[in-house]
């Protein structure tokens, strides 16, 4: 009898490698739907943890669609997250405090969901490369290869995993990891985002510095005892750009151009991917051509002719902004955040049609008013 796991995995076509850090991670395409996914083949893993994640289907993490054990490895099929990592953003310099605060609150929300499971799950590998920002600006936590379930009867971690510099001391055999281990990593992460350095090299000033110092205490009892407590403190921070202190000096943290432009950059220029930018330039040139080039029909006056051409341009732009979820536009429409892809496609087409109709009605009204 054919192995059902092999039959399911055969439905995914391997496209390219995504990582080579001891695990095999590939970008795959589902042959029937054409949807992109990530296929992981893990040497070190906790099957129970991945099973719990698949069952919980929490927001803010990649959805796990299938998993099976095969020849000492765990094979996982999960969502492919389109976007960039915080590590990519840091290439342009430290991130402004206001943006770091937003990221921290989103991560705390995700971690709250993980820590509230029964038994709780700790991520144990919070770092810039494991936090993604989607094309719509949503924060996602990825890479659960080091994650584990907290078991009250266990004295220390079975597998000592995590990234040195970010992992809490207890992850290296001192005691069992728990929610406070993720609090420790959050402190390191916040400091790196604000200064580009670890706290030992350059501690971010108050109020962030005080929060980071408490998060990164060696003794878990001296840290914030939950991400909920950390979230409340971060939420109360004033919305101002912090300074960076290091090597005995205090200076203004440089603004991150990526963060400044992010929310307002036009579709095609948000991810800093060359082919998308080229495609966007061609698309916007086409829209400009539609607006500036006279059509075949003469509406009687230059104003009415231009009004009709402008309608075409605005209608096309509205469809582009909706499709690309510019500044969260698409998410404001009903059913567009549904987990059902078919439902999203159907209603996406419907909303695009309605947007075009709205601009058509506006154009007709303008034509009627101008002709009288």
C-alpha cells in the first residue's frame, strides 16, 4: 500500500532552497492550486510542539498545513510569508522607537497566544531574522524549530537550542525554559532594533533601556514574569523617538529610511525587490499614458475628455491599491481577511468591480453637471 504521507508530499513541487542551517527548507508550489508554501525537513525537532501549533492555528505565525515523520526527520508544510525580515530592515540602520514599540506590541500579542496554550509553547529563538513584516505591514513570527512545550515536571530543557546572544541562560541547561525565556529574548531584540547592538555593547536609553535591562536579567525571577506584563509597560511608553547611548556617549538614533517610507511607499516599492519595482514603474507609466493620451471618443470639451481619462487612471489605481493592500486598504473590506482563499478571490473580484463602478458613477455625474 502506498504511503499516504508520500502521496501528499508529492502534491508539492520544489522550486528553490530557502535555508541551509542544518535543516532543509524549500519553497514549494502546490500542483493543483498553484499556491506557494514552505517545506521543511528538520533534523532536530519536537513533533508534539509542531502538532500543537498546527492544531492551534494561531494568528501571527505561519499556518501548518501538513506534517509527518520520515526517516528521522520531521517534514512540515506551512504557509509562505511574503515580506522581509527585521534583519533586512536593520541593514539600513537602527529602527525608530515609535516603530519598535509597534513591533514589540505585535510580538507580545503573538507570544501571548503561544504562552496561553495548554501546555504553553515558548519560541526560544526570537531574533531579527525570525520576525517578518508582510507586504501589508503585519508582523509575523516564524521559525519554530527551537520551540518547545513547557512541562511542569521537567527540570531542564531536553534540547539545548537557541541563538547565542539572544537565548536566555536557562536554554543552555541551567533550568527549564518558560515564558520568561521569550521575555529575555524580547529584551535583546528590542535593543538590537533600537541601537543595532546587543545591550552589553550599547544599551538603549530610558525608557527603553530600563525595560530592556529588566527583560535581560540572568535570573528569570527578576524579569517581567509574562509577555502580558511586558506588553503593558511597552504600551505605556511615550510616542517619541528615543536616543541611543553607547561608549559613554548619547546621540540621536538615525532615522531608518525604510521605516519612514514604509507606510507611504507605493505598491511595488515597499519590499525593495528590483523586479517588483521595475514592474511597478511600467504599470504606473501605463496608467499615466491612459490619463494623458486622448481616447477615441470626443466628449465635446477638453475638460470632459480629460475627466474621462482621469476616471480611467483613478479606477486603475484603486484596483492596484486594493489588490496590493496599500496601507491596509484591502483588509478594510469584508471577507478579505478570511482563511478561505476561494472566498477571498471571489470577494476580491467583486470589490474591484465595485471600485471601478464607483469611479464610473462619479465620472458620469461630472459629465452630466459639466454638460448643463
